[in-house]
C-alpha cells in the first residue's frame, strides 16, 4: 500500500512504504496470470469448466436477501440545523488519542452504529465500544490472509448499507498466494463477533507482484460496492494495467453485491458493459495504487488519493453524477505532470491536490468533514503523508478552485483516516494509535 522510500525514518516507517521506481520489487515476479479471467466464486466447487460471465443487470439494484443476524443499536440521528453550516478553510487541527495498543492498524469504519471497527493488517478486526478496545476480535482470519509483504494483508472493510437487517459485511484481503480476494461475511448471534465460517468469496484477482494491491472498499450512495485496485505492482506499471480496461488492475471496480448466494452482478450503467475488450466490473481506470478513496456523505462527491511513483502524490475529485469510464491518468500522468513523454494532460482527470517528495513520499487519502461535533472543520477534506506525518486540509472555493494548507505536523506514520457514524474523523497510525481530529 506504500512505496519504499530512502529516508531517515524509523524502522516502522520502512515496513509499509510502497515501492518507488528506484527500489527493486520485494520479491521475484511470479508468472503473469491471465487477468482477463479472474475467479468468480459462487460457492460452487472448482471444476475445469469455465464459469459463466457475470450477469449484466437490466434493472435497478435489488434489496439484499434477509440473513438472520443480531442487529446492533440503530445509528443516532444527526441534529437538524435551521441554517446551512458555514464552510471555511481550516488553518490548524489537533489530534486526541482515543485508543492505542493495536497491531499495525490499517483502517477504521463503522457498522451504522456507535462502534468503531479497526482492521489490523495480519487479519483481525477489532472493536472500540464505549471508548474501550474489546479484547475479543470481531473477526480473526489470520490463517487465510497473507501479509508477508509490506503491502499485503487485510486491507479493506465495508458494512452493507442494510447491515442492521442482514448482518453482512465485506472485506478485501490478499491471500497466502498473494492474490486479492473480495469476500462476504456475516455477523454471528453475538453482535460483537462475526461468523468466520460464513465466508463467500465474490472475486479473486491474481496479482503479478506483491505491491500495489490497493485495498479500499466502500459502498457508494447508489448501494454498489466500489473496490480500489492497484496496477499490479513493480515500478512504472510494466504491464500497462493502468490504461487497460481489459484488466481489473489499476482500476476502481463497481459491483452489485446483493445476490443471496455471495456472487455479484454488474450494474447496467457500468461504463464498459458493451465493450468486448474491457471488463464490465471496471468503473474508472488510470490508478497506480489508490490508497483510500471516500464519498462525501453530504454531496456524494468522490475523492481518490493515489500513491505516486517518482515525484508526485495526488488526490482526484469526481463530482456527484460524473459518469463512469473516467481516466485518472496513470501511467501517462503522475499527478498533473507527464510521466511518459508527449502525454496530453487534457485527456485525463486532473488532480485537485498534489505534493512532491520534498514533503513526503506516500499519500493516505481521507474524508471531507461532515460531523456535528466541530463545526469549524465542516467542509474541509483531510489528507496525509505516511512518511512525514504531515496533514493537509483541502478546501473548495466558491469559484470551484481548490486550496490546500498544512494543518498539522503529526510526526506519525499515518496509514489511513476513518469516519464514524456521525461523520467524526480519525487518524490511524501505524504505531497502533487511533486519534480523533479536533480543532
């Protein structure tokens, strides 16, 4: 999820930085897989007969099948306001620690209630409830998870929008063979413990190298599951996956996961459903290693942070309603700069924010603040660098332009940001700390 960068940093920092162009791959490349035919597991035993193509939907997403579960407490209702909340750029923030002692935490999210769920890279999901880190993991799948490489492990978690009724959640992890798996699980009779035997693998994607696995998964406002996939690794995208919609690598995928059997279908308006040379799962292309993307919970705008190669880290923005098929530029572009000779920047989605490697080496994308606790933060998007610990606030001006300000020098290896059910934001540090963003 990072690139290795030659800096005078703590040993901890070296364990997660994603590969740069002047650093050799972490392990020899395995044979190149046939990326046009990823495994689609619908709980049918493996046979030598090819599985059928994914179903292309002709209708709007259906409701998920009901699965017995013990629902958790309903999410609180945000306090309505009589006037619009003012939005102004932030000049500084502070961080308040709420938990420590986690082991290589990578991400934080919620299940539409007041609990916080934290991924640990080796394969566990932990819960913070009522301010306490629970001793028993929500899920422990360390056996099937492969995390020997810096950028492998349990990388993503998303709870179904109807989790309170169906108890379903989804994870993104690399297995012991280094392949990416998108899997569905469900909660057990105990709302704080998942059923480890309930796994249904929706999709397995071969990875040609050990790095650039992406890992983010989240549900969009339309109820579809979005999946961030890196370009397959090594350096400079040697297989050209970023500009190839015929592979699932170097892309953001969009799936309808409401099938009762743990399979998926393709939304009818996915951009490449009628292209025989493209994968219908693909929603956007041109990604190197999208390390966290998020939807604005107010506007549904999409913010995508992509880890750079030699010089530039970047965040791109897709306004709500932007059609699929957007090209974010890699490996023709790095940020707003040509990576290959004679590229045409006008052909690609521009970055709204970028910084070069004098300020850090590996971006961690965040969220736009929509909480109610600290209204002075409202409307600011926060993003950080893993290596330097610098946090920026990014703000859109009334004329549509974007400005950025360094708002905090944390000194922490920031793996990710997280958001709770109320829209409050958190920083997840590689050193095992969870910290809340405050003014």
